[in-house]
C-alpha cells in the first residue's frame, strides 16, 4: 500500500517556498529553501546509465540531442520548484526527470518546459517535450491520447477552504457549493461524483486556483494533497479539510504509440526501485517534510491506463 502525505506530517512544510523558473544542466547539491542552508543530496552522481540504446529509437535521438525535454511545473513545492540560491528546480518530479536524463544521455541534462494541465497532451503529441513529470494522474481516458509509464508515485485529492470555513469537512459537503478545480484535472470528475449539483469553476494553474479561493470565487478547492499541504503551510489563510478521498497514481507521460520508449522507461523505473534510488528521491523531496521511511513505490502497470 502506498503511503501518501498526512496532515500531521505537514507541519514541516512551513520551510517550503513556491517559486517559478526553469532548469537545465547538472543536478548539483543545493540548499533547501528555508532549511537553513542544509544541503540536499546529489542523486545523479551514482545514478545508472543505460548500457545501450536501440538504433533509431526515441532514446537514441534524445541522447544525440544532448538534453531531455521535460514537461513540468515551475511552481510546485516538494515536486518541482526553483531554489532561489542555485536556480535549480528541485523536488520529486524534478529529481526523477534528471535521473531519467542521466539514464538516457549519461548526464542529467534537462530542459523543463512549463506546461499546464490542459497543454500536456499537445506538448507530447507535437514533440515539444519528450516526457511529462507533473503529478500526471493516470486515467484510461488520458491514456487514449498519451502513453503512461509507471505509475511512479501515488497521492490523492483533498479539499481546501479559506481558514475558518465551516460545513465542508468531506466530499459530500460540496453539494450545492461552488468548487474550484484545475482545468483538465481528475478533481473535476471526482467533484461531480461526490457532489453532482456542485458548481465547478476551473483555472489553469494551482496558484490561480488558490488565489480564486482566497478571493471567494469558490467555497472550496479540490487538488492533489502533495500540492495543497505545501500551499496551506505557506499561506495560513488556506486550510485543508480532512484526508484524501481518492487514490491518484502519477504516471510519466510519453508520446502515444511509442511502445519502445514506454518499455524503456518502465525498465528504468524498475532499476531505480530495486537499487534503492527511488527511496532516495522520496527522501530528497517529500521525505524532507514527512518523517519515517519511504513508502513502497506503486507497482508498474498497476493503474488502469498504464498497462
């Protein structure tokens, strides 16, 4: 069973700061924002590199180009955010992107392309990015447009309100309310299932959704727990209500129809899971604010749409 972040464990998220930016180059050790200059572990130095790449494959083309183009967020604490001191993008998704680049290229050369939830499929289809690491929940519907390697992590949806809001403690309490959600995210069908008569208003990014909540444009905001825990601790005017009410497996988005690339990325995931590197990625990101050992990674191919 994959363990997600808990509300009690979120106290330490106070040190995390959401910033925007993009990253390229090696993954040098860097200071954790707000952590008093502590050094984060450089995970790429001992990370594996694939022995061979199939001729003419997507992987070979990426290696010749010399950089892995990753669709990702630029404002997601714990997942993908820029360190103000080093300008490196840090977090769970950022680390995984660099490790995959090391596996393909032999060096953690990454270009992060800022993508929104409604643009990810297009960026993959038109070749703007090679992969997407962006809390990209695997669903059978999405799998009709993109291929998913993984899942590589699992989280869940929670409800956030303005501080002091009463009467919204569980999904059923969203009935008749105006609820904010990210455009083209799993929150939308989850809200419709829990509260069919809720009015859903959507925005393109997490910061926009949070701002709309604070402005009173909705009474609640439904988003992934890993994002909202950091948001709530950065901004005490935002409060998380209850525990996750869904299980959302994160997949690595790939261009649809490239079975060779998908198999290659899944093999890489198996490699870093078996070697313990997956656990180190967790410790290097989410594990900086959640005590205890790393959870067991989800089984590859276990989510509908990732088979």
